[in-house]
C-alpha cells in the first residue's frame, strides 16, 4: 500500500469537481528519464513500432505546454470521478460534470444521447477542415474496490435487479478526465484549429444486463454522428500491461468481437437410481461442451484464432434426481465477421444435433447485445502513427497484439475511419506483467500516464485537421 499512498496521496473528495493536484516533479523527471529505457521490460507480445516521430510545430509545442499546465486539474477530475463511479446508463453525475465543463468552454453540447451520453462540437477558427471525433467512455463496473486510496469508491448501485458495489476498475475515469482536459486545451487554441472537433462522452461501454442495446450503438442510433458527421474518430484505453510513457496501436483488427449465448438443454426427469426411465440433460450438456471445442480445433484455420468458452452450467435440484433441464452460457470471440457468423451457425447446429442424437433437445439463443470486431483503419493508422511517436519518442510507440477483449468503439469505427490506441499506466520500474489487469479490484493507475494520453489526443487533432501547418 505504500506505493499507492505515495502516488495518490492527498487529493480531497469534493461534491462535484476535485481541486487541482500538483504532480510530483520527481515522478515526472523519473518518467522522462526512464520511459525509453523501460521499453525493453515490456512483455514480449508488444513489438516496437519503428515509426519516425513527426516533426513538431509551434502549435504542437503550445499544446504540450497547455497540457502540462492542466495536468493537475485533470488528475483532480479523475480522482473525483473515481470516487463517484456510476454503472452503464446511470452516469448522470459524471455527465452533468462534463456538460457543465463543456458549456463553460463554449462547446455546443447535446445531452441525453444514448441515455446519459453527451456530444459536443467545437468549430475551429483557422478555416475549414475535417470533422474529427474523440470518444471517452464513462461507465464503471460492479466491482468492490479494496481499501487503500484516499479517493476509493464506496458507492453501491442497483444492477440487474441486485445491489452491487461500484468501482472504476477499467480506467474509464481516466478516459473522461483526459477528454475533459483535451476539451479545455482545444478551446484555448480554437483560433489556431481548422475543421471541427466533436467530443463523445459515452455511457455503457461495458454492456447492459439482459442483452439491452446501449453504448456506442445507441448513441449512433440517436444521432451522435449526425450534424456534423465525423470524417474520422479516435479513442484510447489505459492499460496496466504497459509502462507509463508508452502508447500501443494495431492497424486492422485490434479487438475481438464478443457474443453471449445460452444453450437450454431439455431431457426427461427420472429417479437418479433409474436413469433409463428418463433422458439425462446433464450428460447431454457435457457432450455438447466437448463437441463445441472441436469447432476451433478441427473446423477452422488455427492461424486465424477464435475463442469459444462455456462459462456457466446450471441444472438439477437434488443429487438423486435426473433433472429435465440444464442451462449453459458462454462467450464467442472472433476477429472476422465471416468467422463470427460461421461459429454462430456451427454452435447452434452442433448443440442441436448432439442433443437430438441423445433423445433430448437443445435451444441456442444468441443475445442481441454482441460487439463487432474493432478494426483500426490501416490508412489512418499509418498516417497518424508519426503523431503518436512524436508524443512517446521513437522507442515508446509499440505495435500491440490483437486483444480478445471486446470494445464497442468498434461501432464508431464502422461509421467513420477509426484509430483506437492504448496508453500505459504502470509506473516505470515495475513489471507490467505483474500489474493487476483491467477489471481486477486491484487495478490501479499511475496517473503520469494521463498526460501522455492527453498529449496524444491533442496531437492527433492538430495533425488530422492540418492545424498549425505552414
């Protein structure tokens, strides 16, 4: 706990906005000195990007100075939001905090887009240019936060009919704070910016109970990309598997699709001592689980991976009764929409045929709230990689492997060319391989990483719009 106190020491909680926090000069200097030499300590799955940094203009330098000046307030916003987390479609306090901030800065703000989402636009004063969208997700998770941080969450909320603890265990508090800071810096430099910046503060990225459609899809359905329509969209995510000061990206498929399914197996109840009088759905369910794994091992190319996992099996009420029903649930992850459709068809056909062959039945239900594969536009990634390398230095930019975790930024990237990248938040000197991962109750953030994410967003907007160019 000593490290937590030294990094997160004395920020007080407030009712709406947190007070500014002065970052440690020692920590900042250590990060600047050690970020490059720590790249070799990353887990082997990250590869150096070998991208030459883009040339820095006077506008880039001014944006960096403004980012450094607002860093303390950005950390204060993050801590305040962390102490007051909200679940999907319940982010009313967070959205209110953001909306008030954006209106003070002169943004045109639309509230209530996709439940609690916000869309804000700022037209630059330096002439015409593209519309560039930036996205931050706002929701937290039903996770109990342990003791340790002075701004740790003690919040509880109702989720899927039950009262649960709430924690920002995935870093969305960081994303909101970064985009709030970016909004202010962009407003300060409005006269130098071309085109239009559109900021999306999104609810429910982590999904909703019962397969409810929300998040990016609902925001799009309610006009998030209308008036004006973005020409490109950028998003980021903090990761503890990388060191602060580093950024990673991946052209093409970057996050897997995600689908939830249920399989209801029906047999015929009997006494456990006389199973021949019935049809045992427990045995049928076991055969289905084994058979499903042969889809990946025998029916698809192993060079294009997919994941099929059964996570729950429920059935029966007593040890000596053959039940009449067993229900299973699982998840499917793929990197290709064709593979996704094939796997869904095969899961359904295989479960039904195995059950039928054993005198039972199986019903396969695919929940409607699945996420598509997140595909980073290759041309946009190539164009903007030098901007990211300018922020991190040549050795700080990494190529990430594909993630089997899903991310609903995928739907935004289907409507406009998108680039989604990852920002390290494990302190230099600590092994990222040993850091608690996102979604863990022990997930913690080195706040030095927030400045890197902020600078990246600002440089992307400047370069994508051609602002500050001679």
